[in-house]
C-alpha cells in the first residue's frame, strides 16, 4: 500500500468531538422542546439548491461567499448560506397546502466561504423560528415569549430582550424631517455599540448629510433612558401624533403588557429605541437579546417582523415575524459562564468488567438500569480495575459499578461515587433506586 | 421588479414538510436516547472535506457519485458520501486524545449524485454507531443489544436480528477447498435473496469456477435450518475442527448466550450463515435486521466487525464493530405499518383566540400548560371560532381550549376533544390536570 493520506479538515471547518458535540446536542434538544411547546413544527430543506434560488436576494457579499459549482447534470448549484432564503422558497412552494398561520423551526447547517481571520467558521448551524401568515401583534408577542423561554430553558437567568419597532423609528425620523434618509441613518445608528457616538455622528454627516446638531438630537432620542413605561411615555409625548410612530408605540406597549401579564419578568424586557437590525427586511418589531454577564458577545437571539417573506418566488404576500438563536455564541457563553458540565460521556455510570465469565450478569444489570432511564457504559474487556477507573475518570463518569466474586456471592454491588471518592455496598435489587436517587440529587441523569 | 424566480428543488432532493419532519425528528430523538443510554457519544464532522480524503477508499462507483468541485481557495473538495470515511479520518486525527475504547454515534446528511430512477434521493441522512479500539466479543454483543433496543424503542415488536460471523464463513470455505475463491463466492452468495439460487450457482461457476455440485453443497450449508442451537451444533460437528470456523462459532455462541441472559428474547436473534455483507471490510460478526411484517424492504439495521478502521490515514490499528440504522427505510416501514401518528402539529392543544382583549389571559394559560409539559399553540387572531377549529382539524390538534365572556366570568375553560367530538367545562385551576390526564391516556403528550 502507498503512503498514508494525511488526516485533516479544510480551513474554516472543524470536527465536533464529544466534548463539543454533547453540549451542542443538549442545547438543540432543549431548543426543540421549547419550539414544540409553542406548536412550532420542524421542517428541513436541501443543503444544495439552484444557485439562482439562493442568489435571488443576495448582494455581492453573499455571491462571493457562496459555495457554487456545476453538478453532474451541468446545473448551476450552491450550498445554502442561510435558512431564510430556503424558507422563503419553501413557503412559496408549500404554503397553499400547509395553510396559514404557519409556525416552523429549522435547525440546519449553512456554508459561507468567508474570510476565517475573524475566528469565524465556514460551516455552522443556524436555528431559526418564524411565525408567518399573520400581521397580528399576538405573533410578535409570542416570539418574545419564545426567546424568553429558550434562554431560561438553556439555564440563563440573567438576560434582557431588547425590543424596538421600526415603525417607531420611521415615525421619529419623519417627525425630525429626516424621512428621506432613513436607510443611511439607520445603518449608521446600528453601529453605535461597535463604533461609538462620535463615529456614528461623522457617518451620519458623511452619508446622509445630516448635520451634527440634528444627528445629536437623533442619537439622544434613541438613548432615551428610564423604565419601559417612562421611555414609551416620553416618546409618546413627542411623537405620538405621528401615525407611524403611534402604531409602533402601541404595538410595543401591548407586547410589554401581555408578556408581563403572561409571566415574563419585566426586567427581562427592555424597550431600546437604538436597535434597528439591518435595513430593508424588517418592518415592525425587532428583537436583540443580551446576556447580562457577557454583553460583549453581542446578541444571542435576534429577529423581527417583515412584510413579505417570499416576494421573489410568489405573488402571495406572506407577512411574518421570526428570530434566530445563536447556537455557537450561546455555547461559547455557556463555556465562559461555567454552565457546561465537563464530561465526554453520554452515560453517567461505568460498569466495570471484572469477572471474564460474568458478562451476561453485567449486561443484565446494565439493561435493568437503562430501562430505568440510567445510562450505563459497560467496559468491553476484563482489564485491571485501575485501567478501567482511569478510563472512567478521563471520560467524566459519575459512578462506577463493580461486582467480583465476593459481591456475586452476596448478591450485592459496589457503587463508587467517582467525584466524592466514596463507595457503598448495595443489594442487587436496590441498585436502581440508589442510583436514581444519587443522580437525581446531582441532576446528572441521562 | 423583474419576474418571479420559480421555486423548486433539485432533482433527487426534497423538502421535509412537517408531516415528514415530525416523525423523522422523533425517530432521531429516540435513537439518540438509546445510544446515550449505552454511553455512545455524539460526534460531527464537516460536510465538505478534501476530495483526496473522501476518495481514499472509494472505488469507481463512489468517484462518479461524488459532488466534487474546487473551492474559493482552489482546493479539490467534495461533499461526504457516507459517515464511515469521515469517521475513519476523525479517528486517525483524534483517537490519541479521545482514548480507547471509544463509542460514538453520528447522525448526519450525506450526498450521492446517484441515478434517481430507483426512487433514491441524492441527499439523505445516515445514522451510524461504532464501538472501536477493542477486539473483545463484548463489543459485538453490545451492538446486537443496541440494535434490539433501537427497534423496540421505535415501536417495533416483531423483528429479527440475523447474525453471522465471517470467520465461520471463511472456515467453511477453507474446509470445502474453496478458500482461494472467498471473494467471488461471497459476492455471489450475498445476492441470494435478490436473484435466487439458480442465478447464484451460475455466478459461482462463471466467476469462481466452482462446479454446480460444490456450489450446491455450499448453498445448502448456508441454508442450515433449525433453532440457533441446532444450527450451531450442526456446523460445529462439520467444521468445528477448523480453527477459523471454531473461533467464529464460539463468538456466535457467546453472543447468543449473553444477549438472551441479558434479556433479549431469543426469537429476535437468528444465526443466519447466508449473510456475508460485502467483502473486504468486515472480518467478524455481521448483522442484518428484518421486520417480520415487511421483510421485503430489506435490512433496516446492518453492520459488522472490522479489523482496522483507519488504515488509510494512520498506522494505529483500530479494530471495531458498528452498524447503521436505516432511517428512511424505517420511516417508510412505520408509515406502511400505521405506526406514524397522522399529525402536522408539534403541540396537542390549540388555544382559541376568542376575545380580542384577553390575549394576556390566553398566553398566561398557555404558559401554565407549557410549564406542565403540555404543548399549546395560541391562534394569533380573534377570527371566527369556525375558522380556528378548521385550522385545528387540518393540523391534527387533539384538544381545543376555549374561553369567552361567559367562561371568564365563571373562571372556567371549555375543553373540546377534537377526535371524540366532546366538550367539557373545567375550572381554570383544573385545566392542567384535566389535559395531563387526557393526554396521558391517549399517549399524545408533547
């Protein structure tokens, strides 16, 4: 045989070994439970589509990042670079049969041939959820509730969902005599957290011809301080007569009112007039979500309302509202906040293979535990106990279950708590109960 | 704006709308629970790899099916066509850090530019699990247990895991004086269920020069009938003195003994000397799994033991044993056997939006139910009840929850059982309990 092929991955791509994949899979599991609990249904679309479909909406940047090639049939195809465009195509094709309103979630891999210098990957997972086919504010409110429940279910207690409404922003610009420059101003405004007030003012002047004073007034407006009620009241007083702004304000008020009465702590919702989220796409409510302890990582769940999802592919008008959960950012945050258990096993118990001729008894006990919902890894060879316990330690098992001649003679098992370093001798019939209790107490079940 | 872009998917690719994706996701969830309960850990690898890596092992058929192109950096890349080659590359790269034994599962999409005429898709999901770094028969036995538990957890009660051992086959050929023709004979033998005995005999003669009589004796051997013990005893008597065959027989005996004593019904395990499963790769135990009620769809879970997983990429010898669950075949089977609930909602309860100014109360009740684990979809607009119930019917909700002025005045809710067509009036405080009981009884919770 010729020489070995060097095992390696492409630049910008990575393997997920168990210590990365276990928490990632847990996070996706938990997100799915929340989505389903609201009646969002899963869909999937092909990774590969006609380039024409994927490029329909893209600007030049998207074009350059696209993995695009000719397939065996000479078709011009590409790997999807997000889940929004495929969802628009999917909706155009299937909404007649699905009916509206329609709520879906989609967890899927996307590919972008980006510059990897910023520590970005060229392959990553997106997690989108959308509520389409209705303009009702009830849908906007629900998206805020889902965002809240997602973060809580992932173990975060300290976060804030920042909400704004593009109509309020538009009305505010109209009243300030800046309506014709909305696009340029909002692009500049969106950069505030990144580049600071001075640079934003300079850009407003350069790109929109808005003088320093007018720019400053605008910045001040978007920085309106106080409780949610105070902010809304101040804006109402100043811009309430503008019908566009009034509509935005009313929808924000109702969102806060219903969400709080439905059980979301008001401290977790914050009216923030400075967030605009891009430009053409969003037309109403917009959301960004920040972790109180790690504001620097940016928004971990963002989205907004749009007027028409699939205008490139169908004449049917499909308004909707949705958001995207930043899985990788959240995993990074959870690692930094020590919310990720350090383990590389999916089962909490290692069953030590001690007596060569007792495999049936070992497997029988393992099956009994699994039937009770306790994950058990049976070591495959009767190696020295020290070797097996080293394996257990390396992988992060919680308990080791051991039986040798003495234990079989007495019909008992030794249960070793690998973190506490303590052992107990437990009758065979009580092993399930003992471990269920122990794992329940440490919340380390499977 | 110019004309619309026609929304369509590529030939051989398909969307998964909710009615396909809900059962597919449930199936993957259940498989993951089984894998984890045995201590198998998840991994993931990139969809895109260096073509050189993916082609390392392939024959010409694979080459032609590969989605292969040049990326932005001029690299020769391709989409993975299975999960075995990426796992071999992954193991070569990471096994030093992971340590052995190592057990992983991998559920991932693969792409093959196959002829679609046979109803095959060019994009599909594979679900592989492997136990590597040990030659111990305990690992082979565990794979049989995992296959059994997978099928049971998916709701199948009538199936058989056919097991054989390539060593037994090899010994049998050695004793029949056919050792030099193993490859050709096993290729022919493997086709028995598809092309029948006559064609197999013809092929044995044409490709291996094995006369009709010798071929027939071989066929008869692989068709040895009787209970597992009878088959093993017969083969032992005839070939037990051949060391290779004896080794295979001993491993099969131990597998049956331990699996049955660990709780697997013997009727679900069948020694089947006729299965060989391909050629070069497998070297020991081999598995195929057939549904008793749908034998025609072929094996739904297949695999076997191999001597060396990653020889193309590393000098480290990595023996192992594994199998692959046929997700799409199982979904087709479940549809045919009516094991799939017909529903296109992920939540069992629709909360009807009746009174425009009661959204907070509706969302509050919905959140209370969700906290108890009951999925609730709140209709977003106060449309006519008839419209909302039609939506509920179309989606397959189990219950509708309704409250109007009368109900709010009395602090009760109407609960409509949409399948039974009956209604009950239930105090607010008892709605959770009522629905938990009703859903528990029909096993339709979320």
